[in-house]
C-alpha cells in the first residue's frame, strides 16, 4: 500500500533538505557539524595525538560527544518555543540519530580495545556498574533511533510519544555513566548534568503553564546554577569524602577566578541560562509590532 510519505521524491530524504526537497541551511549546517567530532578524532589519531593509550582516549572522546550531542538534542524542543523558531524541530531527529551513531561508535571502539574478546566484553559490562548502566543507555538510544521514522510514528501512534519520553531517564543513565567513568575530575559531567537540569526546568515551565518572561527565565537560570552547585558538592561528598560545604563554597568564590578554565560548572550553567533569557527577550522584542502600530491598533479598538 503506497502512502504520501512513501511516494516522496528521493531528494526530500536527503539530510540537508526539508520535506519539500528544498535546501535547508539549518539542516545542512547541523548535518555537517555532526561530523566535526569524528573528523577531529581521526585527525588526532592520524597525528598521533591520542597519548599512550589511543584506543582508550578515542573511547572517552566518543562517549563525551555522545553526551554533548544528547544534551543539544534535548535543547531543541524548549529552544523552539523560547525563540519561536519552528524550523528548529526539523533537526531534532537528525541530532538524535547522531547521538545513536556516536554511542555505537563508543561501543565499537571499546570492543576493538578488547580485541573482540566477546566473553571479556560481556563479563566487563555485567561486572562493572558504570558499564552496565552505559550499555542500558545505549540500548535505549538504539530503540529510540530505530523508532524515529515516520512509519514507526504512524504504527506506534500514541505509544510513540510515551516511548520517546524515555529519552530523559536514558539521559540520566548516560550522565551517571559519564560521571562514574570520569572518576576524580567530574567537571564536565557536572556541567552536562547542570545543563540537563536547566532543560528540565524549561520543560517544567511549559508543563505547569508558568509565565515565560525574562524575570522567570532569569530565576530559572539561577536556580539551575544553584542545583548544579549542590549536585557537584553532593557528588564529591559521596564519592570521595570531600566536605560538601567546601565544594559548595568554592562556587561562591567568583572573584578569585583567574581564567575561564577555573570557572565552576554551576556558573557556566547559570550563564547559559541567562544567555537564553537575553535571547528570548530580544526575540520577543523583535516580534512585537512597532510602537506606532500598537497605538494605532489601540485607538481603533477604543
């Protein structure tokens, strides 16, 4: 049985075109950017810049990029609403498939590092908790990627949305895996977790139908930063016995920063949220009609 989707011209299936087959600068840019991390990794390998354990370094880098792209994917829906940018939704599926691709590459590199000793691979995944949750997250990403087509959306109906809402617990597992394998320095896992918290708060604003204003968004940014600081302090207290108060206090020492590298993840999260607040304000102001036109409309209404 033929359908409208199945009869679409081949050019509409190209990743850099929209559903009408026209070139989309947004989709083309997103598609190109997805290859950048892989090309950077290949270049580093070619130049022998991956250190004494190149396979291990490659495994870590593909895992890092999996989480980064996953956070970018989760940002699509709230950013589409906050910036009134409807076309942004067109790259969400592409980014999601990119997450799955990097996650599978992460696993493939791990298998190569284990010399394809499948018994050892399976035993390591079963015995090591951080590998177990990472593998569960990978299975979830594959399930989401396999059901991301238009055909699967039609077949699953309302169950499709229920299934794809699992991306949030999957992201939690991926972030936990990221933090556990990072061992001592969890700066980036905390940063990614903080951005995830910020995105969840944005989702909550719309779910609870709260007013989307600059003061509310600024407060949301500061709350996300505070929660990130608490998360970092709690993590170090639980995993290494470091005083949670000392870690939390370090987040208050803003004035001692000497360079960008010393800025705490909580501050980056708050700054990201404030940047979104500013962008939303500018977008909303641009969308408002000119003052004279508003006055004319008000006069006519009167």
